[in-house]
């Protein structure tokens, strides 16, 4: 799938969401994955990496993964991409979350849809889109050689919640075992929260999967 990218993980917002910058080391073209909060911090990291943001990709449209979309889009001009099944949630703010926010965020719709099998190219890096439902109906993961950005499907020693609307425990387990496990044990997994891990470690020691 081309060159290995630079990966920069930022822990943003009250839920410590992992906003992940994927940067081509040669051209500096980049993808911002899940800009959940702290748009200023995200843009500082973009500037520090001298990155040129080509896409903003949403693994799933839960608020803690999208609330800085509008700010990052305004600063970069990059389109916001999401799976069509999660697109309606891009403009829907759960009422209980507004209590925790200092000001009402702008809930902007996505610009383009991405689906299973699509490929996103940034410079010499190519990332493939996998549809990995279970945490939400339109959840996607991005994969390139030896790297998987998996949102809230799989965590270090854990798995994503399935009690939200559109969640499904059987679908989540199927996504992990049929879409992520075949990527290989050495694949580094960057989840939507918490530390990175590997497919091999989770396949053999994750209490939800062994």
C-alpha cells in the first residue's frame, strides 16, 4: 500500500479521544482522523508536522469524535468523510452532552461518503477503508501496511460499547474477527481511546475475544 505514514496521536477532550494525524513522510499530505475536541491543539500539531490536510475522516459519528470537525475543516479546507450509515448523526447532538459543553458546537454535515473497499491516497501512502460495524452502524476503520486505525471497535484489552443506538455485539465481534484479525498479528492498532496495541496481543489476551 505504499510508504509507511507518520502517525501522531492527540488525546483530545473530556473523553480523551484519540485524534490521529496520518502524514506522508515525503509529501506531507495528511489525513485527520476523528477531530473530536480541541481544534486549536489539532491545528498546532498539523502546523508542527508541516502537514497539508487532504481529508478529515470520521471513524464513526459519535460526538466525541466529531466536535472539532467544523474548526479543522475551516482551517484546512479539507472535506469531511464518513460512512453513509453514520452520516445522519453528524448533525445530531445528544441533549445530555450539551450539559458538559461550555458552548453549543457547530454540527456540520459530512462532505463525502466513504465505503468498504475505498482507498484514500495521501502522497505515497494509501489507506483502505473497512466497514467495521458494531459500535455504530456506519463505523469504519482505515488500514495500511502494518497499521490499523480502528476507532471504537477494538481497544487495548477491551472492545467498543454496543449499547448505543445502532450498536450490535454480534456485529462488533464479527468485525473484529473477520476484518481486523486477518490483517496479521504484527499489525499495530490505533484505537479511538487509550494506548496502541497489536492484533496479536488482542487476539491472544483480550478477555472479550479469547
